[in-house]
C-alpha cells in the first residue's frame, strides 16, 4: 500500500495592514451595538433601572384619595359654615327702631280706567322692604316717634314706582313725614318691577311704618310681638343665605327641622317679630326662618 502523500505545512504570517482592518471592523460593530443598546430603550420609553426616589411627601399634605391638600387652610375652610345660623343678638341698629307692616294692596287695574279693590298680592314686598327699612338712616329719623302711612303707585308698563304718597293714618308731624317721603323717593328710585308676576297694569300699595323712641328700641326684646302672637301673611320669598336653617319655633333655640339652599322659593304664611313662617317644600312642611335668611 503506497504511503500517503503529505501536504507540506504552509505557514502564513498575517499582514499587519489586514490585521488592523479586521480589528477596526470588530470595534465598529461593537460601538454600534453599544449605542443601540443604550439609546433605544430611552427612545422607546423603557427604564432599565429604577428611578432615583424623590423626596417623600409630607403625609399631612395628602388625603385618603391621594389628592394634595393646601399646606395652608383656605379662608373658606377655616371660616364657619356660611350663614348656617342666625347672628347673635347685638346692639340695636337704626333699622331696629322701625316696624314695617305687611303690604296692603288698596286698588289696582288698567291704566286710565276704573280701578278695583280686589287685587292679587304681587311680590313687591320682596324688593321694597329693604328700601323701607332704610328710612331709619334718613336725616332726623333717629329722633322721630310715630307712624308713617307710606304708599307706592306701581306702574308695570314702565316697570317702576311712579309715585310715593303719605296716607291718612300718619301720626308723625307733617315736616317729619315730608322729610321721610323725600328720602324714600331717592331710596326707591333704583327699584325695578321687572320679573314680578302681576295681573294688572297698575297697583297702589300701602305700608304702616312705626318709628319707636330711641330709648324704647334699646330696651325692646329681640322680637317685636308677644310670644304666640303671629301676624298672618301671604306671599313668596327667595332664600338669600347659602343655607337657611328652618326651625320648629320662632326662636334661636328652636330645633332645626330642615336646611333650605340658596335660591329656593318659599311661601311666607306668617310673621312673629324678626321671624317668618314659611312653607319650604312641595309637601307643605312649615317652619320658621330668621328674616335676613329670606332677604327681609
């Protein structure tokens, strides 16, 4: 058997230029791979390691829902509930010297025609009463004592008060009555009848305004009628407070039976001093509210 022929051993020594080119390609591939591995997760929005934890929030600044709370309490939060209770008794203001009766509609009808005495009760009192109480601040009113029969002529064509007059039951001196009428003309000049439901074009309405002596006003009790003495009334009013407390009796000590929200229309059925008896829901429930709760 013939002996195998062995190929002669061939040794190649690499060229230095070729070797440098080969290592350069490897380095380029490694660099590109490293750059892709670092930049691509960032561009795609991935996080390879946890983020550095932020400064822990003060536990007092979060509520149970996770919503941040103000570090300082707001004025609304620190203040008591808005207008949920009647103001405590204070020194009598000038308006406390006045006792204003319920409105009496004496006649009404079309303009220029025969007027009738059987009139519907419109809601003029809601806008007029604050301006009548303002008589207490008129010049010289602080020293007046007596009654003023105060009449208004209402014209719904112009939606304004066309005239103010002095009735026969006035007991104040003539000069005092004239001074009050002049003052009231300025006070009532800004009143508009717009938005008041009505059936007739014109109405005449009278109020009895009693001016108490200053000393008597200071010594008078908080209510101007005897306990149990209620003046019947008809009309409507709108709750002016954020939340009006309806009480079982005409007193700050009366049990709260309901809370009526601002803007609610109520029916006024009676008055006892500074308290008004109202029907406040469709079921006809009745209770008492302080006068300013319904803008009186």
